[in-house]
């Protein structure tokens, strides 16, 4: 397996020179973090054995904790998935995808924080409007939205995935309504989203391109009880756009990686220069502090009591998550006695040994 840190170390200077007019300070920080993640020459933490008779101490390289790093935050990733599965309600779930057209992607890249925020606003406004005006709903919607910026080829392709139960609640009467088999017309969703997005961009003072397509792409499909869709989205929440196992070769200044083709379901190969490979990775480093995932309506984080109330009224099995094998955060074991080790100090800089 080829380490991402090795590729960064080999090509970072050429990348910084070749793309100096495109990169941001956040990109340089991301490169530094991933290059030094769990590196022997990076910062360390000191762990001590919990067995008093042993007391072994050990220095362990720090993980970088960067959300674009393929090594980090796997436990947080699993926790998010389990929390979302625990919030499920008895309704048919749908996976909806709102995609920004190619003509607006340059504008999005130059104004990431503004455009991404507008995408979230327009998506949630569109879905809430459709739910409120639907004859079978007529209430408050609930859904979770996640921003993705990459295609399978790791090209820049900003889009928002929605996991949404086909249900609504009337906040005045408490009436719960569900809908199965069909949620909303994807063409109508695309038309309304397009109008809202273009209006929002114009109001923000962003210059629109000379041509913008009349038809935008919105996909809407049923995903059963929602568990598979939640797990699919959760896998990309706290890790980078490529796993190291998918990097096949790094030789002669070129990097070869594989990706799963959407239509054929088979792996395809792509080879790019090392500098281009790093550029593709940096395309998907989000602005500092930007939240890529947000929940709305009756699934908002402030609606925990409402969700629990609905689960009780709708007779959801309260012990269903206890049956699942929840993963615990891995512990550090003592190399001498095998007992659990505790972290007693962090961010230690060790002296270099000649």
C-alpha cells in the first residue's frame, strides 16, 4: 500500500509551485497535517500502562485529526452513523441528490463558503416548500443534508445528498403523515432549486456565467428504511476522498489510482501527475469551520425530544440499537502486559536522533 504522506512528501514542492495561484492557506495546512499524520518525526503523545505493577510508558505519534485525512476520525464516523440510525422513524426513506451544473462550478470554487451555504439554504427551502404544499403531507419536513464536492474520479463536482423520510408532522395538531412509493417529481424539484439558487447567487452579488443550462439534475429514489443510505453517506463524513488502498502506483512522477465506476460497478484506472493528484485532493478541502452536514425540520439537533416522542407514539422498538454491535473506540494496549494504556500527555516534540 502506498502512503499518502509519501506522495505528499515527494510532490508537495512541485505542487505548491505549479498551483501557487490556485491554492489557499487551508490547502497548505491540510498538506502539512496529512504529511505528518502519525509520523515518527511529528508530535507524539505519552501513554502509560494502567496496571500499577507494570507502569510501562510509550511514546505514540499523533494523528492529525484533519477531516480530509484518510487515517483519522474513524470512531467519530461510526458514532455519527449510529446516532443517525437511532433517529430513524417508521417511514419509507428517500435519497435525493441536488447537483450544481458544470457552468457554475468555477464560481463555486472561487466563492466556496458563500456558494456552499447558498446550496444548503436553497435545498432546505425547496424541500420544506414541497412538503408543506403537498396534499398528502401539508406539514413540517425532516431531513439530513450532506455536501459532497467530488465525483468518483475525484474531479470537482459539488452536490448535496439528502436522506429524508417520506413523512411530515403538523406542529399545531401533532398529526403524523407518511407517503410511500413516490415522494416528489425530480424535474419539479430541479426547476424550483434552479430558480432559488440563481436568485440567491444574484442577490449575493456573485457574477453569473453568460450561459446557464435550463435543465438541472436532481435525483430522487426510495431507499427503504434508510439504513443503507445513512451508512453510505457516513463513510464519507470524516475521511478524505480517496483511501490509500486505492492508490496503486507512484512512479516516474505519475500516480495511478482506481475508482469504482457508477454505471458499470467495476473499478477503473486513472493516472495523473503527482502534482495534479495533490491538486485533485485539495479541490475538496472545505473552508475552515464549514459544516458539511446539517439536519433540518423535525430531525434538527434541537428536536431530540420530539424524535423520542414520535418513536414512542409510533411504537418504535426502543432496544433496536442495543441489538446492533456498536464499535467501541480502539484502546492502546501495553506491549509488555497487554493491559489498557492511558494518555497522560499530548503534543510532545521529541528530539531528533542523528
